[in-house]
């Protein structure tokens, strides 16, 4: 049975693949899986285990933000913030029994991290930095948390990536995407790039698509769609193009 990186992301929220580690090439050994939850969770199980061509893509939608963090001389890294669609939010509420309003407990956040996030470590957390001509995958993240905002669950985590700043502009690109396009990640229209401790830092940014990275997918029978978006079977990942300097 072949299970994509995005399938691990979804099924982990149903609790059926906790502790099962895929290989780096995205393959997974044949495994008998049983979801002892509700009929809804069983439907999700059937969805993600059937071959990809049977079901169209995407199925999960994320609105992302980037918050840059600086010290006196460096970019230290950035916080990634993912705001999920309402269906995925309902899955998390169902499986982890978290409230739709109010704060989560530390134990609930830890359970979500272990059951519906940590497997992304095998797939670079869907986050890549392009710097000095090199595409650098994310090997570790810090400070994971989860919370509700306007009825949608939000993941927030820190990606360490140090860049020394000088009077010359330093250029880098931050990409967030799932190469199977099971998960559609786009940047928020409102304040997609923010920053902290940025006194004296000059910043320029632009949200664009990386036309050199083509993603093909089956566009039929999508479970949902972003407003005014036509899914043709080909897409290109969004990225933040940054220019930073400290004059």
C-alpha cells in the first residue's frame, strides 16, 4: 500500500497511524488499519486509503502566514502559522475532543502535536527555504502550539533559520506546499508576512508562485475549493520572496 505524505497528515488526526513511521521515499508497508472512532472517522479512513486517482485533490485547505523573528544582527528564523478549513477543524475536534472555542490545555496541544502534526517531520513539514541558490528543507521545528480562531483550528510553530544581515539586501524565499497537493496551502490575503524585533530592519516581500515547480494532480471530485479558484490538474506552489537588510 502506498500512502503519500499528505495521507499521513490526515490519517494521523484519526489516530490510526500513530507511531507508524514511513520511509523517506514516502512508501509505507502494508498495514491492517482499524479506526475505532465514529462513522465520520471511518469515512475519512476510506477516503485516504483509496488510490489517489479515485479521489480528486485537494482535500485540506490551509491559509498560511509567516512571522519573521530578528535579533540585533540576524534573522533568527520564522514562525509558520497555518489556519485550517472547517472540515479538518471538525476532525481535530472529534478525535482530540478539544473545544471549538476557548483555549486548549497543554495536554491537548501535546496530543495534537503527536497525533496530527509530528509525522510531517518525515516530509520536511511542508516548509522549504531557498537561499543562495540552494533549496533547504526543514529538518526541525520548535514551539508547536494549536488554538482556535473564528471556528478554525490554527497550528503555529517556529522554523529556525539564521541569516546574518548587513547593509546589502539578503534575498531568500519561503515555500510552503505539499507536493501531492492533497493539502492546498496559500498565503493569507491579510498580513501574510509579519515580524518581531525588527527595529532597523528594512524588509521587502512579494507573494508569488514558483513556476519552476510544477505539481500535477487529479482535479475531479474535490471535497472543496477555495473561493474563485479553478482546479485544472496543474498548480504551482506559493512562496514568499524576501529581501532583508540592516543599514
